[in-house]
C-alpha cells in the first residue's frame, strides 16, 4: 500500500435538506492531506450526514464537495476514490479473511493473483499476517475491525472514512484499537475522516476535531485547543466534562485575566476576555478542596464516591453544584463537610457565551 495519494477534502457552503428539515447549514471545511480529522457531536448534530455526503451516499442540496481538488459533488460513491469502514464492519461471513480483503480489488477487475498479493500485504499492514484463511467468526471484535480497515486501505483511496468504527467493541478493546488505527494512519500517511460521539476517542486519535451542533460547526481545532480553550458552554461540557459557573472579569492584561467567583479572585488565560460578567469553564480536576477558611470561596460536600485512584465529590456552592475529581484518596471528606474551594492554573477557561 502506498501513501502518496492522500487527498485533501473541501466542503464549500454545503447545505443538506431532507424535505423541510435542514440537517446541514452552509458547511465550509478544509481537511489537509495526510491528517486524521474527527467529526464529533451528539446524536442528530449532522456528523453522519456530512460523512455520507463525502462518501457519495447522500448528495448536497447546495454547495460543492472536492476531494483532491476534484469536484465530486454529484459523482456516485464508486467514482469518488474514497473507502469507508462501517460501524458494523460489513464483512462477508462465508468468505475467508483474505477473500474479504481482496473482494474490492477483484471487483475492480484486478487479476486474482495480484488481488490476493495486495490483500496479504494489507493484512500484514494491520498486524494480521497469517490470518487470511480464517473466517470472520473466528476472529475477535478487534481483529474483525482491522480486517475492515485493511479491506478499505488496499484500495488505496485518497480518503478513508470511518463511521463510529469502535462502537461495537468493549471499553478496553476500544482503547487498544483506536491506538492501532491512529498509529496506522500516521505510519501510512493517509487522510482519514472519523465520525464519533465519544469525546475521549476523538481526543485520542485526532489531528483536528470538528465539533458539530445542530448542523453547524460549533468549534474546530486541535484536541488541546478545544479542551483548554472552549468557545462556548456547549463545547466546554462536551469536550471533557466541565463545571460552567458565572464569574466576573475584573481586568485583562498580557494574555491573563483576573476573574472573581464568589469572593475568590484568580488569574486565568484570557487573551480576548472583556471586563464584565462572563462564564468560567472549570474541569473537575482543576478544583482544589481545602479546609474551610473565612473569606474564601466556600462550599459544602454533598456527595463523595471513592473510585480507587481518585475521589469524586459533588460540592454545593453559591455558584451551584460543582463536580470535583480529587486525587487525594488518603483523605475522606464526608458529606456536610465545609470546604474552601480553589482553582489550579490549568483546566480553566473563560467563555463569553
């Protein structure tokens, strides 16, 4: 399998309607060759419709889609130079693993011997050399997933599309297979568009994440950018859990802002923060709990749950209930314990909407 055919993807003012319902509103995206970009969002946000339009399984109501600089807006799926890995894997149960991987090549009129050689190489690339004669039912879920990836990659598409590819695997296997997919993408350098509703999965595999909400792009950026600088309450809560509390921006200088929450003043990154009322996104592990002190930001433990390597707390405050993840497992703050709340310098961000 070669790597030089990685293609770019462009959505230019794409709109998709189903009757009177608008699923995608004026979508404009650029995906660079050789990157793995994830479409992330809750059910019904438009991510799967976007992927299906890229695959040629749906056509836009207006706008243009380009792959590798070529306008493919109205081309059928088999003329788009993309391959898709489905949620269900869609392996033929009566065919061997090798026959499954070679199927698309043989369907394109490639000689059988050459198709089998390419399929063997494809299995080797995904770590399944020697598994060619087995049936899909004889493989684990993770191995079946890799067969589906190999079958797509041997066609050497400009873009590989992955639709919720790990949703049928258990949690531990999902972690392993997502690592394998990411390592394979980086090693071979293909362009991948990956759809998931799982934010942890998106953070783990992506060069760039495009978060969708109600058919529009809510925010896009690197995993770190979205996690550390969410643009809205929706992003803050969707990309990792966050407490969103009201605050007041007192002043902003040199990329830092001084904010007040209750009676607590704190410095946070805030290059574009404007003085006045705002909201603060605070990650659960960015909150500190200490013995109650007069004049600080007070709270009271409502619920505590010991989870081995950390303790989860719900803390009642004047700004609402905060969810806290505390690594200090050697102490036990019982319900009704009064505490003083502080913030770390990482894991907090000002959001202005």
